[in-house]
């Protein structure tokens, strides 16, 4: 057998390490492991796939021959493949059950600290640039704007019924939701290259609509109406 290249040694080490993980395999691209697959040092699981196109990956694990080669290369003890202590099998995967560990607090992304909603006066706005990671910030900001409108609203007597939702053929009936009255109103608009700060989105604080009550006919989110300050025609 021809000596392994440095890259092949690294890939083989990754596969052997994956064998000792809880799930006992790793995801990798076929092209990255093809030479090791051809030498039968690594096995590929065609039934385990993730991603699409150029990002398509398969389940990868080291074979017995691969483990022996890795042992010889590393000069260390034999690598054994077995489920970790306390592991249970569930279908084709293995999970480690831990006990006595405290439940961590949920780390919520608070739009109040992420964006300066509380600093805006009526007529003020702030710009969020488009980036490679977030090319359309207006879409990602929509939920933050809704949360901000809700946070600055006050509950008033009465309730309204949310809309029924159908998902995958199953009907989810609406629920009774308390009515609120807006004390501040925020909207988000997409901006382009003509914006002084470049493409992205702007969040505006606008004057309260004539009817600031939040009911089924007057939603809490940015509905794009002109009364909300700058809706598109």
C-alpha cells in the first residue's frame, strides 16, 4: 500500500475519532474521503445524507483496516470502537444518557438589547446593513419589530380570536388572545443602494395609528398600511 498523504492521515484520524463519538460516525463529503474509501480504510454510509449539491455529505466511519493503519501511524494503543458508557441505541444512532446535570437557562436573543428600539423618538430610524450572512435583513428584523411593538403595548379589556392555520393538511384552530393598545409603533422597510448607508433595512418609529388597539383586524406586526408610516402603494 502506498504511504498516506498528510491530508489522508488527517482524514483518517477524523474518521477514527468519529467512531468513538456517541453517534459513531461523522458527516463528510465523498470527494474528501474517496481515496480512503478506495483503500477500504474508510466506509461511507449511503443511507446517511445531509445537505444538497456541492454541500452533500454522507455518514463516514473508519473500517477495521483503517483503525489498524491509524494505530500504526500514531504508534499508540489499539483504537477500540464501542458505544460509550451509558450509551443507548435508538435506531441507527447511539446516545449517551447523562444524569444529575442542571438544566441551563435559555439564552434568548432580546431585540431590546440587540436593537435600539427604546432610543427612538417618533420620526427616528436606524439602519441595519445587508451582509453576506444576512442578505435581506428586513425579513430577519420582522419578528424583532413585532416583539418591540408588543413589548411597548399595554393590555386592554377584551380578547380577539387568532386565525385558523392549516399545516400539512391539519387544521389548527385559532386561540383567544388578549387585546392590546400600542404605545409605540415600529415598522421595517427594505432599502437599496440609494440609501446613504447602503442596502439593507431601516427600522422606523412612526406615529401611532388612529386606532392603536391591537385586535384581529389590527395586528401587532408591521402590516404595511400607510397609516403605519410609509407603506408601499
